[in-house]
């Protein structure tokens, strides 16, 4: 069992990206494309940790406005970039200094395609704690709403 905290984009953002990736999926059928229901932005990876207290302090973080934009690749992973004010969330979550928010869409060997994409803006209203276990997949264990007040 592995734990991680994450932001799941809203359905309309997922649908927009899924539609934009259709020609890329057709051009690269050998890649292992992640199911859109699994698309998320990992905030912090905890590994084999206990769930208690992993989201502590995040309820005071302001809900960031985000946008999926561009793409990149590392270690056989094709990802879509995430733009937005994530410094406050990253600091509160204790992410490493080299944290690069992204959404993994495919895995595979060889040269991965570049994806030109700029999605709509959306507000991340919560961070979830997720357990990943094979073969069951993801289970959300906890949720913390992010502050949307203008006070």
C-alpha cells in the first residue's frame, strides 16, 4: 500500500484534456494511456506510511486557480504541466523544493510525444489522501477542503 496526497481535476477539465489527447492516443497506440479517472496532480508521496495526520494543516491553504498546460516527459512518463499559484500548498504540504506539479497521462518506452495543450482555468477546492494498492487501484481515505474565503 502506498499513500499520496493529490488534487483531482474536475470532470469538465478531465473531459477537455481527454478530447484533446484523442489524436495523440491514436498516433501512439503502444503507449500505456492512464484512464482519465486516475488523472491527478500528486501533491506529496508518502509511500508506506500510516494515513493519520498526513493532510494536517492543509485546511488553511487558499484554493489555487490552476490550468493544465503543455507537456513533458521523464522516466518513460508523459505528463501534462500544471500552472497556478501552488507555492502555499507546496509549503504547507512539505513538498520537496524540486516539486514539479503535473498530471501523468501515459507511460511507455522510446521517444514520447510532445502535446500542445492549454486547458481552462479551474479552482482546486480540496486535497485528498489516496491509497494506491494493486490490483484494486485508488481509494480516497480522507479529504481536506481548501479555503475559498476572500477574507
